[in-house]
């Protein structure tokens, strides 16, 4: 019976986490998860912003090009 008690104490000491470890992991793991997900969100927002700006520049360039074609004659009268 004494061997069983000693073996149980050894198992509890080395295999089961203590309360500090459980509390630490309870905050650390979700924090790491949120940090990794928020990085993806930042990249997605930045990508969307770049897409909007690029589209705006393209539309503006086409409008300026069309206005220049109307104002400046190029000699291609058909």
C-alpha cells in the first residue's frame, strides 16, 4: 500500500500540471492565437486598401486619358 501511495505522489508531481502552469496557459495560448489571427486581419485590410487605391488611380488615369483625347487632336480624323 505504501508503494502505491508513493507512486501516486510521483505521478501527480511529474505528470499533472501545477496550478501556475494551468493559469499561465489559460492566458498565453489565447493571446498567441489572437496575435496570429490579427496579423492576418492587418494584411487583409492593407490589401483591400491597396486595391481601392489602385482602382482609383486606374479609373482616374482612364478619365484623364479620355479627356486628353477629346481636347487634343491627334490627326486621326476618319
